[in-house]
């Protein structure tokens, strides 16, 4: 079966008073014509686990017959108004979710079986909204819905709703203009993100939210929920080979590990130690794919700055071949990790952790009292790492600065975690720490870059490639490293002397 076709969907749903007509939107958002309605009868079966794992994450999976886009549809939330929809054509067993879609949501189902949970029949009247040149701007649909859901007790419901969906090529900001017009016409925003959630809404547990006076445990667990959600979204992207997905997944992994380790006095670090180790394993398995991607992009950018007379031989072709091999090997390794049992066990462990977090006595303290000490500790480790760089040179200095970078990253993540409590007070300090982290990240790129250039020169020489240009880039990286160390020195003074809460000093 063909790979899923991704489509960006931007829409809003509305409710209207019984007996009301469909609003006229000519003159709104460049609309010149509003076509007469075209009727479609849509018949959709929705799938989820028995515990609604997909619905809990705002995901819908359905098989729909009828209409211009009949097929299997997997909808993944991007924002309040935007979803990514992946489509597969009808075919095969109509009662079995295609394997490609099952694999895409594996991080959400955790191996649980996907079963039919609801059935919706929609009598849709679609009005095309077009500009003066006849180009579609949006579609306004008048949906008359009948739904039924199974489970411990059957449920039947009927309702009518309006849906305004932008054409993929339309400017996203037009949604606001259409929204004002719909409201003025008497429509009100639907409280439900989808038809399915309207039907089964009270069966799906509400996501956790922070109260006005959260405990330290509440804040840390909320951060873990956020990073876990980010990891699972990136998982889908990696499987689809989406741009930047591996990077996003590694960021989520680092933030999960950092939160567990920094706030081990809140979420018992002894009980999460093995989980932190497994997260480190996963990050390492994804590293080759990301490192190859970053190195190729950086080298390409560097070559653009080299005078053409100093680029000797078919250098770019050599690099394209080299990194194509590395990229394929990295992606193969990443996918092997994501399809293995060890990764599934890691996801199950994360899920269990968030379902019943091993909180300590510190976790019960008010957030302001319980989160100061871990943040102070992260700041203190950062200061110690900087002190350890003094008097060093060469490779030793490079390793020590890399350690400062890691400690800066952990301190910044800690500041992000406590943002609901200390956001404004930590803003300046966090910004200064981030600047240090980014400068030392560039410095580490020069360290890794010189090692890569050395290996490329050896490989190129073996293939008869003129390696002179690699030497030019090697020298430039050395000069750039010295500049970045000077910049770091100035940025560190701002970290040391800049504004921060008194208790962080």
C-alpha cells in the first residue's frame, strides 16, 4: 500500500440555532462567490483503543466512505485550528486498520489493539467559497450528523454543525476574518474539537492542568507530560521522514532526562534511574541520523563562503555521496530503534510513570518552596563547570567547555520547568544562560567539525579526491573556535553578574 498522503487542515467548527440558515460570506476574506451546496453522504467508522489512547491525545483515526476524500484518515493535532491529516485509499479488509497507520500511532497505542469505537453518518452540504478568479479560498459545510458509540453503554446522538475549512493554499490568518463574520451571523464556536469528541467526550479523561496554587510535584509532572507529548509527536514525524523530526525527538528525550535528574528530589530519582538510562540509550540511537544531517548542512554553508578557486575538484559531489550513505544508515538505525521491543518498553514505562508518578515528600510542598533547591543546584553545577575550564587549553579545554554547555542546557531546562512559578523573575537569567549554551553549541560544532573534516580528508584521499579544501575549512574552524571562546567569556560575565532572584545567587 502507498505511503500516507499528508494534508494540512485548518478549520473551525460552529453551532447554530435550530432552523437557522447558512451564513453568506461573500465579501469576507476575498470571497466573491459562494456556490450552491453540493450534498455528500459520509459514513465513517472511528477506531481507537478501548481506553481511548488516541482520543486522549487529540488524535482521530477513521475509515470513511462517501465524499471526494473517501479513505482512511489519521488526524494529528498541530494547534487549536490546525491538524495534519494523513490519508490512505480504501482497500483491503474494511474492518482492519492498515499496518502503515497502526505503526504511525504505535507510540500512542503502546501495543493495544485498535477497535471500532464509534460510527458517524453525516449528510453534508458543502458551499465552495471562491475569489474573483475562481480559486477556492475555503469551504463552508452544513453538517447534519447522526452518531452512535459502543462500550459499556451504547450512545446515540444527533446534531447539526457548521464547519469552515480553509483551502491548503489560503492564508492561515483568514480564519480570524471568517470567524468574526460567522459570529456576527449568529454562529457560536463549537466547544468540541471534532465530531468524535462531541460523541464520546465524557468518556475521555481530561488532560491534567495546573491549578492556581500548584505543588512542586504538580509543576514537575506537568513538564514531564509536555515532554512526553512532544516525544510522541516527533515519533510520528521520524516514521514519516519529516524534516527536523529526529532533532525534535532528541530534544524531547533530553528534556525528559534533564527533568528527571534535576528534579529527582521531587520525582524520586532512585525509582526513575533506569528510565533515565533508557532515555539516554534512545538518544544515542538517534544521534547518527541527526549528526549527519547537521554536519552536512554546516559543511554546505561553509563551502558557500569559500572562494571558488579554493574549492578543488568535484568536492560537493563527493560530500553528497558520503552524506547520502550516512543519512541512510542513520535513518535505518533510528527506525530499527523505534520498531523494537526496547523502545516500546520505554514508552510503557514513561506512560506508567505519568499515570502514577513516584512523588517524594518534597513534591507535596508549595511549588515556590519545593522547586528552589533543585534550580539552585543546577545553577551551582553550571558555575562549577565554568570554574573547571580555567587554565585549560587544547582538547582539554574543548571537553571542559562542552561540559559547561551541557550544564547550561540543564539549567535552562530547569528554568523552563519552573516557569509557571518563577517565569518573570528568571527571564533575564534564563536568557543569559541560553546565550552561553548556544555559543558553546557553536563551539562544539567546530570541535566536531574538525574531526569530521579530518576523516573526510582521509576518505577523500583514498578515493583520489583533492583534499586541499578540507584543510582550508579545518583552519577556519580553528579560528572560529577562538572567536567563540572570546564571546563566551563576555556572555559568562552576564550570567555571573546579571539580574536574577536573590535566592539563586
